[in-house]
C-alpha cells in the first residue's frame, strides 16, 4: 500500500463520520474493548459542548480512507488553545517558548479529552497493512502541524508498543506513572488481602470497617441507571471538580448522553445513608479493565474515598473477572491499598529545533527519575515479600 492508494482528510467533529465506521477501527476484533475510543464517548464530549473550540478543544480528527474499503484508519486529533484536561503537563515548555518569543498555542493533541487512560491513538484494524496505515496517520498528523506552523504535536497516554514506534519515527518519548490494581485470579476480597503483609492486611480491614460504618454501598449499571442517579452523582462531581480544577470539565448533559449511549459500560458506586446517597464514584467498564473516573461526596468521612473508589472497584473487578483496575492519574496513597506503579507513555514532536533539543535533554533526565521512583515504590508495595 502506498500513499496513492488512500486519501487522508480532516473532519471537525465525530458527527461527520458514521459511528459504525469509526468504531470498526477504534475497537476492532483482536483488541480489548476501549470505551474511551468509541464514537459514542468521544462524540458525546463534542455534542454536549465540552470538547469544543470555545473551551480550547477544536476537533481535527484524521481519517484515512481507501477506495472500495472505506475508513481504514483514524486518529483523534484536537487543536488545543491551552494545556488543560490533558494530564501530561507541558506548561513549563509553553512558558519557556513564550518567553523566547514563540507561540506555543495552538498546538496539536491526539488524546481522549479529560481522560488519563492509556490506549491506542492510531486506530487501525489488525492486518497486513496495519503498520503502514499507522505510520501514515502519524506522518499526516506531523504534516498538519508543520504545514500550519504549529509549535508541536503531542500524543498522550499511548501504549508502550506505540511509544516505541513513535520514537522510531522521530518523536520524543515522555514517561510518567499511575497506580493500577491487578487481579491475580482472586475469588474474593479476602483472597486479595491474603497476599498482603499482616500489618497492611489489618490496616485495610480497619479502613473498610471505618468507611462502611452506617452506610450501604450499591453498584448500579446498565438500564438500572436513572436520571435521578445522574442528578445525585453530578452534585458529587461538581463539588470535587470545583476543588480540583476550578471548574468541572463535563456538564450535566454529558452524563445523560453517556447513560443513553453506553450504560452497559458504566458503573456507579453509591454510598448511601438511610437510603440517601452521600458519595458516589463513576467507573467505566472496558473489555479487561475497570477505569475509575470521577468521584465526590457531600459528607466527607474518614476513609470514604478509599472505600468508594478503590475497594468497591476491586470488589466489582473480582466479581466480574476483570484483570485490572485503573484508578486514574497520580496518587501515591494508592500504593498502600494494593495499587502498584505502572509506566505511562506520551510522544511529542516539537517544531522548533532549539526547544526540541532542550526538551529532549530534559526528558532523558525525567525518564531516569521516573524509573528510580517506580523502582523505589515497587519495593514498598503492601504485598508479602518473597523469603
């Protein structure tokens, strides 16, 4: 396959592509289901006014089409007017470039808006042309940046394999870490606790008793999720979002649309007192993973966050045979609760040679620091030590 055998074009919203066509490359057979790459999720962020130009997210999605085959590759792509909602922090890069007289914004970003979850970014079906189509998509994204005098292209939360391929293509690789819980074929929460050291096991049981005192915890998914549930959860979400980001990224309509389109992929965990929810967490169910996304409470209590977000997620994962729980970005406090450090990757193209050289040097040192911290933390997990 050469470049004369396909056409690449940009679209300015997922509404311009048929859901079945996008989903055929976003979640093809052979890959674990990734709800965040689905047309239903990404388009909801656009049509409800969240990932839109007015908020600094202008869609410029890449489509690669071939005669007689239709859509054979795609790449979610946004023209960004800021660096908010990305969770790969490049504010210092922007400041340095602006101080030197350059214009860092707008920049190009390939990512899932507001979502620090690793996944594919060059969306291609498995097959003999897969590598060449993926290469063409990345080259096209770089050309968009270069031809329009943009400062940079950033591809956030890519898989390790994609990071290696993008490094081979000339992009710079950045690493960070998150904390994930792994299901070692547990049949119960007690099976998980049995792998912890005695002191940590006692501490987790104490935390759960404290958090559950006087409360009932409910798991709600699929058709059981109602608009009343979303009303309650949105109150929790707004409170937490206002404290963490200044203003929440999603609006009330977003949750209704997600509930209409993909309720079977959503899990709400509510902590209730006398039948009334006082805290809640929203999780997204993937093919092999449970992704913790948002949480909040109107009645903060000791250990309630740990129970609602971490331990209830573990309970659900064990019950449904999910392999991993991803608990979102950052948070060293997750380590003591059985969530272990995992490396995350992003790839970066910088147009200005001087800025690129400075960033490349910085990334060498940053990757070494991330490796050292990860090794340090892995030696301090709560699990029993061999010998």
